[in-house]
């Protein structure tokens, strides 16, 4: 009897390190943990931070999920510190995956894994590079959005593109729901990509030179509603800026947070910056149209619907809002 060919030995799973902190990254971590082509050898996340009124230390969503999965967790305060680089190098990663991490990964780590570090970014790059791509897509009225996987380089979201997935926007999305959908889409896309990337059947290509835009972290003042802007633009910002920085105006009765809004046409005599009664709801007159407060909240009180809010704030009708400091 002649012997047949020796069976081929299955490729070992790639030793994989995951960088992530926020909630967007959790479904992506789950998807990565289920792949046979990759084996997570460490999860790098932000340190525990004080939270809430008690200021008790709280782990990041990724740290909590990694612990539940039984994965080793590293929490460097500065990932570029020599001791952090050495700790990560010690796990000998073949591949890195990053999503919603919050720190710049140094060059010393980018080339450490032989298959590089793949960044999972919630926009259609090169549009909306930077820290706040999901709010930017809503605030700017984009017709579509998506997720992109690219190989990281030393720039901010500038590395070569591996793959992407797009879907249309309806014009009614709010940031928390869109983030959750982007995370689901990204997790599926990563699951479909990793094996081909490791095998070399999927390759990266340079990003297009045109269509680039950049975003930045928000400041609280970014949430101030400017009545010199048109009402449709402000309504998009109300949806985009949830939960941070939120949207608000300062009135004679204190700060009003606007959690949901709609737009109606201006009326004769409207001047930007007035609070008016719009069919039983408080509204802000703007440069083009009225922004109707469909859900609002006074400081220290609960959020209520627009009609209930106006019933308790009738004194604000026909008053002006206060400008920022």
C-alpha cells in the first residue's frame, strides 16, 4: 500500500493584540474573539477612571468585556511610554486591531506585528478623519455613512484602506443609535476580512487624495445653539451631539438642554434669538425657520416633552436667549 500525501498542518492563529476603550469597540472585540484565524493575547485599554458623584474608579467598557471573556488586560496611562511599548512587545503580536482606543499609537508599535495594526473607523475614509466622525456625518447632513478598516501609519486616520462598507442615512439618525449600528456593521466587516488579510488575499490601497475632512474632540461650548444659523442645521446638531456635548441655550430662566427638536417655517416678524410659542411648544427663532423644542430639560430637572416643558416655562415666551461668554 502506498502512502498518500502527508496532511497539511493548519496555520496557527495569529497572535493578536486589541486596542480599544469605548462602547463602539465592544462588538468588534467580541467578533475578533470568535475568529479561528486570530487568537487574542492581550487587550490594551485606558486606565480605570473616576466616574459619577462618588468618583469611584470605573473600568472602560472594553476592559469589562475583556475581563468577562477571560482575556489579559493592559491599562497603560501612556501607550507611547517605553515601559508600555516593552510590555506590549513582550506578548509578541502578529496582528493588531484597534477601535475607539483614544490614544495615538507610537511608531514603535505600528510595525511590531508582522501583519500591522488594523484600525476600525466609523466613517467612509478619507471623509471624517479624527475623533468625532459619527456626529460629523449627522451634523453635516451626509446622505450615507459607513465603516472603514485601514492599516495604521503614523498619521491620523491616513493609512492605506483595506476594506469598507457603506449604508444610506435617513436624516433622522441620532448619534447613539448610529454608533451602535456602525459597531454592528464594523464587527461583521472585520469578521469577513481578517482571514483574507492574514492570508495576503486582501491587500491595502492608498486613500484617495480628494474628499478629505477632519473632525476633532468636542468642547462643551460646541453644544450652544447659535440662532444665526438656519434651523435645519441646528436640528441636525441636536441629533448629532447626543450625549456629548449636548445642545443648549441659555435663557433668562437658566440653561435649557434640547434633547429633540423639529423645524417649522419662520413667521412674519421673526428675528433670530427669540424664544416663542410654536403651537404649544417652546421654539427658538433662527436665521431660517424655527427650531421647535420637542424634548427639553432645565438644569436639575428631568427631561420632558415640548408641550409639558412650555407649560412650566411660560415666562420664557417672547424673551431672548443669552449669548455665550
